[in-house]
């Protein structure tokens, strides 16, 4: 186990987080808020700690997937812990567990909140909450790969550990250039959305915070009613950009380099849009009688479908009052999620495609036992290892899901609340149904339930295994053996 590279990566992450804490400081300066001094102080301490951890270079820059997973999981835990300290020190979220819940929800782009009055927060805190979505959306380690020279060809292991999807590859030969391309696309889409929101006469502060929440598909609102009070124009802008950020970024890469055929032939993207169209059609037909016009029904249905399938979590209406059919469709979309390689959460459309094709393949093997057939996506064969990893992911996901629902049941809340609370956190969505619906929050859960949901948010964002590996005894035994061996050598 290369402990030195893990230490170096953790220190680099803390320095990046400290640098980004300047944003709420600038906002506090603009609005003359004393809370900005807290962010400045925490940022300085975080930066000094990061400097201390990176002062000594790593003994070796080569690391494998296990180091990548451990570094990724610990980075997100460190980042969340230091990110929640300003909430506590400002007194806006005085409880450590509540502050940690809110921060983890931000970085994992979940958007589940324990706050009942968001508008009571200072402007700098509102900005920090929303910006955690943007930073966590593409991934802080992907950002590190884009700006910091980490030697060795094994850097892809960091990207694989943090980036969503059944398989992660490089767009270009160098991982650093791949990370840079991803962030260029990410920043460009964010800026374009900010411009469109400003055209809709949304104030600049609101536009920035809302765009950060949309880009990261996070969903922290700066209004108590989320997006319900915004104009129809703004709601459509949010709808379109939520869908765009849920698209596999490889498609944008192909478009950027004028490879339009490759972009439009991506099977996952086609199914992603087909699911959206089908869900909008079903919900629109069910709610049209309760709205003033077809266009209003289309607006509401499109907004909520886009919000749930991309796991953004904004709400323009209390969909808790919709019919059982509509709510069932939304629950299905919670698990479906967006495309792999996007900022969206959920299980991912590509995994469902592989799962369904695996089922069809096995059925055909009963009919034609001697037939040998490979599963294909985009007319390319899917490796057996990818199929196996998808199957293992589904099994692990639903074991953790069932265990989480069981632990939450100790609190004696209704099953719909517990089920959708876990679904909303593991799939990084935000709102669920019943007591965790769009007009409610997660503040009523006890400490144990909040800790379980914090774990679920992290596990869902990191695709389960990078976080689960921390609970494997072999990892800590290996780290101990290396440390013990190094001590013996020095002696």
C-alpha cells in the first residue's frame, strides 16, 4: 500500500477545498456579512494542514486501484468534515451531525437537507452550500488530475474510483488532458446556463447558486419552495440544463470535435432521452386535469422528470400530491438515474441496458444452448468483466439498500418515508415521498438514521466499492504491515 501517495492526495484535496472557500468569503464581502471571517479562518487552517501533508513528496507516484479507492473515499470524508466546520462555527447549523449531513449532501450532489428555513442562512453560506454541488458534481479528484501533475500512468485509477459508471476510460491518451476536457465542457455549460438565467431576470447571486446546483445535479435551493416561485421561462431553462448535465460527457466530446455520428449513435444517450419522453408523457396525461392548460402540465411533468432522473432534486410543485401512478414513475426514475459519465447519480442507464441485455442473452441460451453471443453496446462487445461488475453492483446496491431501510425502521416511521429516504440518498436525489417529500426535510430523523443516510450518500456518489473498501480488514492490515516493516528497516 502506497501510503505516501494517499497522504499527498489528501493534502492536495484539502488545499483545493481551502482555495474554493475564498468564494463564500468574496460573497460575504459583497454583502457585508461577518460569517465570511469564519470561512476565511477555516480556509486558512485547512490550507495549512494541506501544506503540511504535501510538504514531503510521495515516495512513489505509482498507485493501483486499491490506493485509488482508499484515497478517493478518504478524500470525500476529509472534504466533508472540513467543509461542515463553517456551518458549526457560524451557528447556522450548530449540530455536528446536522452540519455533516448537509455538507455530505452538498458534495455528493444529493441535495437532501435538514434545514426547514433555507432563506434564513447568510448569502455566503448559501453560496458555499450550492458550490459544494458544483465541486462534487464532476469530482474534486478529477479536478486535481486536471491541474496537478501526479506522475505515473496509474492516474486513471483515481478517475475510475471517483467517476460514475460501469466503466471509465480516457477520452484522449493522457488522463490529465481527459480531466481538462471534462472540466472545460463542465465550466462552459455552467457559464451558458448562468447567462440564460440572467436573461430571465434572475439576480446574479441566484443565477450562480442555481447554476451550481444544476450543473452538479445537486438541487440545493436558495428558496424555501425550491424552484416553485420561479417563472416558467426559468423553470424551462432549469429543465433543459438538468437534462443536459445528465448526458454522458463523452457525447459532448464527440460534438466538440465534430464527430456528430458517434455522439448521436450512443445507445445509452438514446435510451436516456426515450425514458424521459415516456415518463413525461405518462405524468402529463395524469396531471393535465389538475392544471390550467396542457402547457402547464407539460412544464410541471418535464421539470420533475428531469429533476428526478438526473438526481438534481429541484421541485416546482409538491409531487407528493400526485397520483400513485405518477409517484411510482418518479420512484422508478430515482433508481434509473442519468447516464454514466455525467454528473447525475442513480444506478445509471448503461447498467440497466447491460442488465436487460444479459437477461435476454440468458433467455436465448435456453432456446439455443450452443449459440455464443456477446453483449454489445454501441456495436462494441462488452467485456465479461464489465458485465460481472454490473451484476455485483446491483447485488451490493440492494443489500445495502435493504439494510439501510431496516435500520431506519427502528425509528418507527412509515415504510414509504424510510424507503424513499434511502432511495433519495443512495441515488443522490434529495427529496423523496411522505415525510421526506419536496415540502419536507430530513431534520426529523434521529442521529443513527442520519449517520446511515450520510453513509448512503457517500456510497451512492462513489459507486459503493471505494467506500466499502475502507471496511475491509485486509486494507488496514496491509497498511499496518507496511508501517511495521518500514519501522524495522529504520531500526
